C-alpha cells in the first residue's frame, strides 16, 4: 500500500524497503541452500514481482535497480526464481518512459548473455516471451531491434544445446504436460520463438518488421531441420500462412499518402516515403522467405498430408502478389515463384542447370546462414534419378495454371484507353521475370504439356513482347541506334521457344506434333521486325522517332529479335523438313508467306540487314525444302503461288533503292538478285514438269521481265540520270531463258512449254521496248534521252542479237513459224532506230541488223505448213 501512495516520498520509502528486504533475504545463507527451495524463492521474490502492477515510474526504477543487483549478486543461485525475475523484467509497457525501458532491457541482455546456460530449460520459453515483449514496445526503436537480435542468439543457444535441453524438458515435464503441448517440448520452444517473431513481422515500424522477418526466415532455414514432421505442419498453418495473410491485409490497406509527421526531418528515399511502400517491402520479404522455406524444406513438407493444400495456398499468395499494382511486390512474387520451381542443389542435373543459369536471381539469403540440413551422397543421387510422381505432377500443373493466369491477366491489352485515366501496363522487368520462370516450370510439366497449352503459352508470349515502354524509361531500356541489340525480354522470349524446341525434339510423337505451332510462333516474331505489333488501344511511337520524353509510350525495336527468329526458323526447318507434321501442316508455305513481307518491302525495311538475312535464309530453306516438295507434291500444291509471288515481290520491289545507295552496295544487291535467278535456274526450272503449269508460267514471266529492265519513269525524259539499271541481272535472266529454250535442246519434246514461253515472250518484250524508244526519241527532238534509257536500249539490241544467233544455230524443225514471224515483225522497228544519235545504240543496232542478213535471202529448204525443213 505504501508503494502506491500518491506522495512520492512515501512511495520511494516503501519501494526502498521492499527491495532492501528482498536483497537481504536472497543474501542469507539457508540450510538447505536457497537455490533448491522453490517455495522459499517464490515467497522471497513475490513482493518484488507485485511492484510490477504499480505504474509509478519511481517505483519501477527502484524495482529494476534491485533486479539488476540481484542478477549480479545472486544470478547463479536463482534456479526456480527465474520466472519471477524475468516476469519483473518483462513487465514493460508503452506507458513507461524510454529510460525505464532501457533499464529493464539491460537486465534482459545480462540474462541472455551470461545466464542462459544455467536457466532451467523449462523456463527458457519465458525468456523468449520477455525478449519478444521488448521487441514489441514502441518507446525505443533501438531496444526493439536489439531484442530481435537477442531472439536470434536464443535460437542459436537452443541449437547448440539441443541435447541437454531435450533431456531436461523430458525429465522436468510430466506426461500430462507434454501431452497438453501437442508436440515435443523442444519443438514447442521453437514454435514459441517462431510465433513471437511472426508477431514482430507485422509491427507498425518498418525497421522492426524487416529485422524480424529476416531473423524469422534465417532461423527457420538454419534450424528447421531439428523439428519433427508434425511440428512443421504447425509452422505452416500457425506461423507462415497467418503471417502472409496479415502482411497482405496490412499492405492492402496501407496509406499511399506521405506522412510528414512520422518522418519528421529525416530524409527518406522516395521508394519508402509512404506506408504503402514500406508495407510493400515487408510483403516482398515475407513472400520470399516463405517461398525459400518451401524450396529448402521441400522433402520434409511433402511428407505432410496436407502439403497439396499448403502448396495451393502459397500459389494463391504468389498469384495475388503478382497482380499487385506495386511493381516491387509483383516482381518479387515472380522471383518467389521461380524459387519454388528450381531446386538449387549443386548436384542437380546439368541440363536443368543450363536452362536456369541465366534466369533471374532469387531473393537473397541472409548474411546469417547456419543450416542443420545434412544431405548424404546417396540421397543426392537418389533425388537425381527420381521423376515427378503423379501427385507431384498435379502440384506442378497447379503451378502451370497460376503461371497462365498471371500471364494472361497481366498482358491483357487495354482496348479503350482514356488518357485521363492511368492504364496498367506491365514493366519490361516484370515480363522478363515472368518468361524466365517458364523453363523451370516446363521441366516439371512437359509430360502433360499438350498443344492447347502451347497455344496459351504462345498468346502470353505474343502479348508480352508487344508491350510498349514508357516514354520516360525508353532511353534506359531501348538502346540507341546504331547500337541496336536484343532486349532482355526479347532474348528470354526466344529462350522459351528454344526450351520448347529442345524438349519436343526428344519427346514422343504426340509432342512432336507441336512443330508447326512452334514454327508459327517464330514466324510471328519475324513479322514483328517489319511490322511492329500494337498493344491494345495504346498509342505508341515507333523506335527511333522519339526525341525526348514527350510521348507516353514507345514501341520496342524488334529488328535484332526478328533476325534471331529467322535464324532459329532456318535451323529448325533444317532439322525437321522431312517430319510428317511439318509437311502436312504446310510449314514451308507458311515460311515463304512470312518471308514475302520483308522481301517485298526490301529497301523500306526498318533495317537493311533484315531483308538480306531473309533472302539468304530463303535460299537455304529452298535448298532443303524443294526436294521434299517434289517428293510429296500433293502436300505442296498451294506453295508454288506464294513462292513465285515472293520472287516477283523481291526482284521487282515497289520500294526503290534510296538515292544515297552507293555503287558498291548497288552491285552487292544486284548480285543477290542474280542469285535468285540462279536458284530458279538450278533448283526449279530443271524440274518444271513436276510443278504446276501456272507456277512455271509466272516464273517465265519474271525472267522475261527481268531480262530487259524497262525504264520505271512514265515520262520519256528522265532527269534522274543516276538511276541504275541492273545489267548483270538482266543478262542472267536472259541467259536463263536461253538455257531453257529450244535453241539448246536436241529434241522438240524436251520442256516444250518452257521453250514457247521463253522465246515468244522475250521477242514480244523486245519489240515493246524498241517501239517505246523510237517514240520517245522522236518526241525529245534535239534533246538526247537520259543515259539510262540509252543503256537500256543498247541492252535490248544486244539481247536481240544473241537471240537471232541462237535461233540460227538451232535445228530448224524445233522452231515454230510464229517465232520467225515475230522476228521479222521486229525488223521495221529496228530500222526506225537508225536515226538515233547515240553511238552506243547505233553500234548495238548495227550488230543486230547484221544478223538479219541470212533472213533476207530466200530460204533454201522447202516450206511445208509454215515450217522450214532441210
């Protein structure tokens, strides 16, 4: 009563009297000794403990000073008095001042540092409770953080003295008390420690939450192997999952407004200047810790009967976090997802090691890293040789569904975009992490991975790669020209396809039927290089046209990505051109259709390297695919039209070469055109009899068109005298026509259709060019025609000369009368050209007219039905 007196002096005298009596009683020499007399210790210490109910600061100070002296003088003899002493120390509350909290905590530090080994094991839980109380008090932040460190020291003490503690608990606790715990007493100690740390993980103060979270998961990682299997079930359902729920609840309801009062004059980084951002950090730490626990303790957890339910709940938390608007939380969720997918044991198979070597790094372990796990060599070997059981496979399929949900929802393009409202667009880092998670997951689900799953994956891939970049962030993500390189997201997208290819290659026939879909995916990527995809209704600027941060969204540059996809298509087709699934799905036709787009654009492609790579890849593809097409002609009937269209679009592109193109580059490009004609000559025309007639006709039209390159200008005077004519290309086309005309054949039956097309169309085209030249020269008066027109005319006359020479050398019976008629009809037009003032034209004309000398004489053979016969 005196200690509660309103007068301070009276309280002081009362507290002094109580503490003096307690200290004197403890110092007295009893027989038997005091440390063995539980009842006497309780009687002596009870008055000191009763002072804890008094909220007066001066009384509390006297009480704590007494406790500190008792610890120094009688600490080694307290024995059963420890619960009372710890109870006095732990009588801390938020109404007490900083000084009293610090005084009490100094006593607790002394207990943990010096007296833990002599405290009876049955009282160790009280020590944990008291340390946790100091962690939860809000008067002194440093005390809370140091108290969490004491909890780690206590856990380390439990581990190092586990055998003694287990034995003492078993001896000192009755069977009924042990049964009441529901677990082994030693495990109950750990559960108490984990629960208290879990409470600290949701403390209002960010620093306390972070320290407690790190300590909790480091403790579980280091000492979790000591727990029994049933105790792990309680850890899951009484500590970890409730912690995830509470953190998610607090994080979702946290304020997004900066609190100036709580921060005061302290400078805080912008990433932590609101409660919502601070709770986001806690959510990241918690989810990463739980995921790491599932991964490191998987063998133990899988033996629990309700592990599938725990796995499903963890996946739900990961999915929820991945859909969080906070970028830090969503990215960490994917990292945690990857953590539970990949077994990071150094002895894992090399193929999986290769697949995951370049993936995102998991959340880092704590600096404190003590582990009780002992894995034998035989266990490691056994784990390598085992495969996923049916139950495990169902767990991985659940993970696959979660991955799909995240991918489909996060990459869903916004259709109607209102500029006044904020639109959610996933970041490149998030999408990269999402795709990087797939290979590890695919290693587990590939047995059940079907075509429908591939289609869903392809949708996610296309959407993810179509996502634009914020204008402000584009300089940091999109490289500046000409240092154009593939972005991490694009590289990861191709890695995903590569993983699919490698798995399908060694998989059963049912899996190899996916080849056409993989080809379609790569062909879609190729199109991105010349026709960037749209992302819903978002307005974007193309790469390379942005100057400054004045635009909201910028489209990624797909050129290197597209070109890498071209190389993958070529290699994949090289290996699987003869596969029935590839043949029946018309993959070669689809490749040609896709290649036709950049080939037709040619000089209008975003990068000149694109069309050059595509045309060279087409050469390789045709070299592989044409023999297959001839062997399985029924499956390739629709391909020939696209092939002839691709040739024509490329050789006679509607996009002219830029005026800045150098002569060397022009010659290089012309050589490529000539190579196309050579492919027609060597790989197509020799097998014309086995090809559709329409295709052959169109190919011959292409060669006719290319054999004499007409002027592209509609006017008879072309002021752009620097326009280049592909003379080598025209010569190659003409030589190809001659090679497959009757003039070089020994019999009339060989390739008669090509003969007729080659010669008649060529003569008709020569006549058109000559007539147009005569008309234009007459209209130009004294003004000479441009030099390219003169060069063109000269080329035509040389072609006529060569043709006449070939006709005269050929057997007469192989030449139809209509051919000679066209040759003779051309003569008047040639005579009209004799007025030309161009020496170049006159020289070529002279040689052509000389070839008509033999035709002007009466033929020596008789004429029968319009045919000359010898």
